[in-house]
């Protein structure tokens, strides 16, 4: 059988010469297939080529990155599964869809047509494989919009082992039309169960941690930030008190290092399964005519600032991988364009396929940036949303703040709707680990107000009623 020819990454800042020709245009009228591969809870830095090779190896993801345009500043729309995935399918953010948390909500399929429905109507054959959990009804084709559903359910636990074979089954079928397939993996989401002490993991065992000397080191930003907002300090206590969700309040260096070790093992497990899907695509003879998108719904804090899981606005939680690869169209390399992967996904794949995006979608296409035709980023900022409801009661109260994050080209601004000191401002150029909150520091008042204004502008555009602070 024909073997996959994706090249190996030779460094974080350099790309190997390509054996394929990426210049030139595609045949007129030829619409590409679309393969979207999504992991769950994979931080942008949790890739082999971006990590110490002693601790993490992801040869399949690295090889795909080497042939893709890799967007280094890609952020989720909401750092928790269901709202992020709803945004992927609809191209709309939480204030528009009304999906802010993981619950049983279902999007209005008439108001927010999904990726599957849009491409099916445009003449594509559509399929969804694996974990769904996206505010659509898995049993209602009119809700999710996909013609074929393979190994699909909302709760993705235990699905990963069968997902590559299900994807291969679709790829090996004869296709009279171009196709779009969304392949969704559950891992490294099993880190949630691992943190709760579970070792019989839904998607397979990873074994026991090695001696501490062989575990990855603590994050460099393991301590809470200086001048931390009072609401984030309270929410850390609230989350740590939750035995159901994030019971890591007693973790010391040993436990956090073992946590990172376990997280990396889950990423390596899903990397092998991603490789199976990519091999199946290559062996089907369709790789040269297929746009590949690789991303995740959100990240994991990995002990940064004493947090695990997601929902917070620290980069480990909100910044995710985002690769685009289509031979003879995209250019291998890296881009610092600001990307909101969730709301940008739909208009981007629509642009590659020549399919009109619905007027409801509020993201923007990244096709020009991926092809190297947009050297300057037209965006000044992106916005992420959260609602932190997973904590436990502390001091006689159960806080559930709403938050907003503005990521501009130089700064990150975060604000919550409760608390006395509810704003944070980080210099992402000088302090990428977000270790010093500058919101109340003399000399930053103008920058703080600029980001308040950007958030207010975004609110007017999306119908968001979040209370933006004034002076």
C-alpha cells in the first residue's frame, strides 16, 4: 500500500524542503475534499516539535505541521468543550448561539446552520466521526446536518480506539461528490479522569508514572500571577474544592509533574490515531485533493498558575493548535495572524471549497493567510468568552463569574463581571507566561482603556451584553 509521505519537522522555526509542489493554481472548478481533525483539550504547546523531545513525541502531528501553514496565535472562542464545538459547527461565538457552558442546550438549526448542513446543501458528501458534544442533537440529522455519522456520540469517552477505522471506512467508499469529514478524538481529555485518581481510563491505560526525575518539569509559570485578580484567586479555591471536577488543591511538585507526564502520554496515544487517519487518506489516493485542518477545541493548563483543565483565559487553556494544508494552495510555514479557530473554521473551509458561508457566521476566512497572500494581519484583536460554573462552594458562596478576554497583537486583557479587582492585563511580548498583572500598574491606563473599548466594540457587533468597565 502507498505510505504517507508527510515530512518530518526539523525544528520549531524551520521547515524541510518539500517534495510536493505547492505553487500554482488548482484545476478550474475542482473543489477539494475537506478533512477536519480535532483533538480535545490539547494546548498549542503540547506538540512534540514545540516541546522537549525527552518528554513528548508526536511524529504524526509534527509531520503534518511541516507541510501546513501553522497559525501560532490561534485561540478558542470559549475554553470548554460544548461552547467551543458549537462555535466550530456554526461559525458563531457564545453570545450569539447562547451556548456558554456544558449543558443540554441545542442550537437553533434554522438560525445557526451547521457545517454539515451547509456543505451538504452545497453538494458535498458529509460525515462526522467520533466525539460530538456540540449543542446539536446526535440523533437528529436536521440538527447536526451530517449525512453519515460513524462512531458518533456526545460523550466521547471510549470512542478513540474505533475512530480511525470508522474514518478509513468512509475514505475507502467510492465518492461521486467531493466530501467533508469531521474526525473528532476524545484524547487528551482523559487527563480529567486521571486528575481525579482514575487509572482505568476511558480511552485506554497509559501505565504508571516513572520516577520523578524522569517526569517533565513544572511549568515555568506554576505560581499564581503577581497582582492576581481577586475573582481568579477565589475561583482557584472554588475549583480546587470541587471533588467532582478539579480536585488538585493538594497537588505539590510531584503530583503536577506526574500530571504533565500523563497528559503527554494521552497526546502520544491520540497522535498515533491521528496518524492512522492520515495514512488512510494517503492510501485512498485523495491526499493531494484534500484540505486538512488540524486543531483542538481548547487546551489544558498543565499546572500553570496552579490550574488544571480549562475554562480560564491563560494561554495554556485558550491557545490551541491550528494547521491548514492543501497541496498547491497553502504555503508551509508559520503565521502570527490572530485566529479564533472556532468561529474562523467554518468561513475558512467554505472559502477553500467555494461554498458561500452563511450570513450568521461572524468569523473570517484564513485562506489568504494560509496561501501566503496576506502578510499583514487585518485583525487588531480577537475575543474569547467563559462562564466558570464548575467550582464548589467556598466561604458560603458558589461563585460563577462570566468573563471576557481580548487578545490584541501585543496584549491580553481579561475581565470578569464580579469582584473588586476584576481586570487583568498582560504584556504577551515580554511576559508570555502571564506572570504579572499590569491592570492596576501606573503607566498602563491608556492601554487598559483601549482594550475596554475593543471589548465594547465587539459586544456591539455580536450582541454581547457583558458589562465592560469604565474609568
